C-alpha cells in the first residue's frame, strides 16, 4: 500500500506556543489530505480536508484560526496548532490516497501525540 | 458530520472464538473500510468494501457491505491473542475518500 509519513511522532510543548505537524506522501502525489484528531479512548474525528494549492475545508466546530493547515505541495501538508492549550493535547493523524487511484481506501500516517503542559 | 454507530463497544472473548461487530450509518455510503488500531499507532487497514452486497475476506477476517449501503459488519474467526486491539469502521459518503469513523470496538482475547 501507499506510504504516508507523519512527523513528529511525539511532541511536548508549553501552553501558548505553536506546534507544526507534517504529513508527507512518500511515493505518490496527494492532492487531498485529511487531518483527524483522536482523544484517549475515543474515535478519530475528522478536523479538516487539506487541498493542494487552495484553502482547507474545516469540519463544523473546528477553529480554522487555531488549526492552520497548509498544503503547499503535492506531497506535503502541515497542521499547525497555534497558541496550544492543555485541552489541545491529543493524537493527531493525517490520511491521504494517491491522486491517480480514484475512489479507494485512505492510508494513514503514524500519528502525532501532542502533549501541552 | 456523519453519524456512524458501531457496536459492540467492547468484547471479552476466549481464544478460538468467533467475533462479530457492525456499523450502521444515518446515510448512504459509497465505501466502507475496517481498520485496526494498536495503542499509540495510526489505524491499519484490514478490509475495504466498495460495492453494496460485497463480501470480502482477508485471512480470518470477513467483512460485508450491506445491501442498503447503510451498514457493514466485520467477522473474525478463530480469534488469537494478537487480535487484541481496537477495531474501527469508516465510511465515505462521497467519491473522494473523506471518511467518518465509528466509535470503535475494543477486543480483548483471553489465551
């Protein structure tokens, strides 16, 4: 299957600082990437859809000014958690699929465990 | 977002037993996926279903895409200890891989 690399795998930051998480498609081009958040013992919740070269589309209830998404190339999307607070501590996961594969399964990155202290 | 109901929430079974879990949605989906997630890891795809009525197997796992396109089930036969984990269903109502996840089924297998 396609390989999606997410970095960093773990990050601890101080309250009020910003954290950037990268999601890369390693062996294919991805025009669309999805960002999910997963709180402990809960399911994955879709946060936003990242589109290469255009603005991201956010799900209802997700603050776009707090979770900045940039998809500047066909292989990289970044999620920046701005002015992080302890309640932002969560597991963040990206997913994508090869642009040429059409309607098929989504491949996930390894996830980023964010802890805000 | 879309509403996906997954059940059961958790299961405690004996090694060798068969397991069944299912998901239902409030709207029609074009794709159903089943994932397994280990602690601290991203989900790993088990089975993908693209067509109503489709029945697909992957080793001891079997999943079906419901005829109504609003449900799917996953069966695990002859469970083993390494089957322990959380299983998620995911469905996409669109044609561009935007998936919504069920709440997960935590599977515990006693040796």
